[in-house]
C-alpha cells in the first residue's frame, strides 16, 4: 500500500507532476524575462493541461493502437523513475526497484514512447521527427553512459543509495576533477534528453511542425506534455543524486534544483537549434572525448 | 537409462536445460513449417532434415566424449548445408556456410587432437587443462581452435559472415531454427563447456574473449543499422547479440557467465520470434524489402504485437527478458574491473561501454524495422490488397515466444534464473537491484488507472486525415520509409568509408579467403599453360634442384 502511495502521490506521480509543471512555469517566466516580456502566471501550465484534457481527440485515419498506448507508457515510465529518485533522496538507506543501470534504461522508455507514438500516426512529418529523436538518442547515449561509468568507478557500486551515501561521507562527486568533467557531459546530455534548444530537433516547430507530436491532440497530447514536465523534474534531480548529493536537506535540495533548472533554461535561451548531424557530431566528438577524459581521470583516482 | 551410456553421454545441469530449449524450438519450428512450407516440393526431405538436426543437436549437448561431440557437430554442419539448399537459388550461400562452418570443424579436430596429446583422454568430464603448464603454447592453440569452432557456429566475428547471407537466402523456418536459435545455443554451449570445464581460464584468454565480444557487438550492429532488407538486418543482429554472450562468458565472474548463458537463451527466444514474424510478413506480402513495406500493423495486429515485444526485448528495454541478461553481463564486467592493473581496467571498461552503447544502437535499428514494416505510411500497393493476419499455425509460435519473452523478463529471478542458470553457475549476490515484478506491477497499475479514467471521462473522438500543412492527403512522394532513418549517420566522415568497404566485402573473411585462394590458383594456372617446353624446363630445374640437395 505504501508503495502504491509512493508511486501515485509522493514522490511519484502527483508530486513530480506538480513540481514539473511549476518548473515549466519557471522556464516560461524566465524565458519571458530574458526576452523582455512579462510571462504567465504561476498556474498557467495547470490551466493549459486542464484545457487539453477537456478537448476532443482527433485520431488520424491511419493511426494504429500504439498511438493510444504510447502516451500512457511514457507517463508511467517517467513516474517510476521519479519514484526511484525521490525515495532514495527521502531515505538514503534503502533501495527501491532498481539500480543506476536500470535507471538509465528506464529513462529511455519515454523517448521510445515518443518514437512509437509518432510512427503510429502515419504522418510523414512525425516519421521525420521520430527518426531525429532516435538519432539524437544515439548521439547522447554514448557520452551519457561514459559519464555514468565515471560515477560507478568513483563509487564502486551501482546502487543509488550507495552512490548517495558515498557522497555524504566523502563529499560531492562534482568536487573532483573527473566529477566536474563528467557533470558537464551529463548536463549536456540532460539538455538533449529534455529535448530543449539547442537539441529540440525532433520537435522543431518552425520546420516540421512539432514533429513527433504533430498528430496528437486533446488528452493524449496532455499526457505527453505531462511526460515532458515530469522529465523536467527528473533530470535535475538525477544530476543532483549523481553529482552533488552531499547535503540532501530540503533547503539545499531546493537551492540546487533551482540552480540547475536556471542553468538549463539559460542554455536553452542563448542557443540556436542545431541540425541533427551537427548534434550527432557534437556528441560523438567533443562531448564523448570529454567523457572519456573523465573516465580516465576517475580510473587514475582523481 | 541414460546412466548406462555414461562414459559416452552425460546429462548435467547445463546440458539438460539447453536440450530442453532445443526441444522447444524444434517443436515450434515444425508447427510453423506446416503452413509456411506448404505446397513445396520434397517436403518429406525437409521434415526429416529438421528432425535429424534436432537429434544431432541433442547429441552434441549430451556428448561426453570429444570425438562423439565432433561427429555430431560435423553432422550438424552438413544438415545446415542441406537445409539451406532447399530454397532455390541459395546454393552459393549454402556453399559459403558449409566452407566456414566446415573449416572451423577442422580447427576443432586439431584442437581435440592437441587435447588428447596433452591429457591422454577424450572423456570431457576428466579433462581440466591449465594454461600455466609447460605446454602453454599447445594449450593456447587448442583453446583457440575450439573457441574458433564455437565462434563460427554461433556467428561471432570474424567468422560471422555466413549468417546475414544465410538469413536472406535460406527458407525462413530454417533461419529461425538454425542460425537464430539452435546454432546460438550450441555454439555458446561449446564455448561455455570449453571455457568453464575443459580449461582453467587465465586473464589473457578472458581479455581475448571480451574483446571479441565487444567488437562483435559494435561492428555487427553498425552494419545492421543501414540494411534495407528485414531478414539481413535480423541476420546482423543475430551476429551482434553473440557478442553479449561471449562477453559474459569472457568476464570469468559468475555474474557475467550467468548473464552470458541467460542471454543465449533469451536471444534464441526473441530472435526466432523476430524471424518468424518477418516470415509472416513475407508470407503475406512476398517481400522483406523494407522500402516496399509499411503500415502493416492494422492488418496483422498479432504479428505486430509479437514483433514489438521481441524488438523491445532484444533492445534491452525493461522489463523484458533481454534487459535482465544484459544487466547481468554489465554487472559481471563491473565486477571484473575490481581486481588488477590499469590496462586491464581500461579494456574492461571499453567493453562495458561497447556493450551499453550497442544496446542503444540495437534499439535504433529495431525502431527502424518496426517503423518501416508495421508503422509509418502504408505503401499503396500493399494497402490496396487488404490483407489479414496469417493463420494460427504461424501465429502460435510467434505468440508463444513473445509470451516467454515477457515471462522471462518479469519473473526473471523466480523462473529462468532459478531453474536454469543458478544450478549451472552456482548462486551469487547481485551488485545492483532490479525488482522487475514490482516495476511491472506499478507500470501496469498506472496504465490500468490511466485507461480507466480515460474510458470514464467520455472524451469525444473524431477521425480525420493526417495534417500536412496545406495538403489534405499524404502523397506517395512524401512517404517516409524507415530505411532513410539513419542516412545522416551513414554519411558521417569516418563511418562512410568503413561502410563502403564493408559493402564490398572487405571485412568478410570468406571473401578475403576467396581472393587469396583464387590468387594462388591463378599462379598455378599461369604455370600450367599447356606448352611442352615450359614443362621440360620445370623438369630440368627440378632435377638440378635435387642434385644440389643430395650432392
């Protein structure tokens, strides 16, 4: 029963969705201020969702049943990840469901949901979006794995609670040479995982009209928006658990979270969109090199 | 009963669970063939060959005498040749397969001879050779010979090149039966038997296995990414996944070995499922060319679901079975790091990265397969014909295999690991945690609640054409086929040259060997020009040579 509570209310679905939506507002507000606009009220994202949930759904004639299932799968998988991360932060002495490798694999599921949903719609633009999303995954997965291996080398364990406890005892991973390089890499990968500029290639509104999401409307679109919101909550928390987990008291957690989100939003607002081959070259070239450097530094014990 | 045959045959835990799966795959293949092979000539021949394959595979697994093992092994190579030949126009592929597999049989004979020389016995449960004896060179050669035989059978690089060709040309049930499932079981069985029982592994041999495994994973999956034919794509994946098994056994830690063996079983399950589903597609549409397919999921829903489950399994998406075995292999690698020098550590980490990244590449190429076969825009010529799904004889094996994928994934530690893998490698503690049952329960609960709320809230649905800006209808010219998905990757600088070389067969050991042998042949052709004076000159030179030697 406690598990179901964890999964549905705190730190699972309800909590992560609310925090994610408020973070989404923070994103919109900050973007607006950067562009010298006023920005929306804090509950704007909730209103948007409620509006979407009350609309009708338009189904393309060629849609297949995975078109319906994918949004649900996306939400469920991201909620599982949110629950895992939340539980380890609340209580760093017990583990829940999976370890770091499981987490990395679970984080791919929302992207798979986007791809399958888009492919099922039968729209050529959605297919283009799906192919770009998959190529982007290929791009960032290599440095992402490397930066996570850095943490595994430094901690000597793949359990989340061991990683957190190691930092509580020996200080945050970011405070070492290998740690800070790996953090940089993971941060860039997080930006790509969130699908934010400069890596919003699969959705490129001006170019392929929201790509993967083009055929989605009403509640199904709302579910995908919710997935994105939960991801916006997950990725900074994930970085905190892996790299800056020394102090997990509520105040510091909040400060770190706000700091990371601000960084992500600033990066988003100061860059143009890349082309997909540029993104792949960027991730397989300089970023993977940095990540390899961090692995070697970690193997040397720095 | 079986005990009477003891010195020749032996049933232990490893061989018993592998024979069980050999039986399962034989049964499913025969059921599938009833419909698929219907109406062909010489069907009695086909079924006899399938049953003989079954019998000799069980023979290989149960044999406790090296010569007996070799006889069954060679017999399997011959059967594979005959089975591929059942399809018309496949004799070249059959020849290639026979040469590679048969050639590795010769190596195996050499290896067995050396083992007999070293130990004086053929009885497998009495042999235990260490690499540190004074005969280290002979030991190494014999181990490498046996490993090469298992690589050729299972399809690890560099002896893999018969599998993609065979996947494309051979009759489909044969592909699903032999290269996809049975040959993996047997090849990895031999590798496990040799590495775990016959020899005491040392670090260098472990490193060798790991490097072969990691290289196989990456190289084969990169080739799979750019294929245009569904069966060839699957064939390259049949090569790539062998890498995980070899890698797992190469780690030398019991976690890794468990992962390797479990991956072998899992691979046999989902890969034969994938081949069978592509057989369903071929049966209906008469093609497996990905450019010509598309949008089939509406007309073949059950095939689509089985294929989707198997694809997610092979890509290592939790909670399916492929994830569990990959997860075990990764843990084995992480455990193998813990020990020694920095060079060893770096190589093991390279292998780990290759394995984890290979799984992302696998996902990519299966998204392409799913998109271009079942999803995406339907090809007009296919859409007009109005197909329906195939008959139950062909759906049943696919569904059974897909269900096993799910069960082995969700109840991994309750069913397959407990009954099949643990007894072989002994119990151990995991480095990480993965409660797949709980995770699946939560995901299913979420889906269930979501769909209930969705159903109760009476949202209105409306069907409409897809939105393409000003167009109201998707034109055939705007159709995006999955085969174009990864063209940008194919065009990247370094990869481009490698792909070009690979398409010309530069990395194919068979093609290279062919050039070499034909080159030698040309030299002799040049000598034998049929002109008498030339032969006389050769005779004279020979006599002079003999004089000089025996002077």
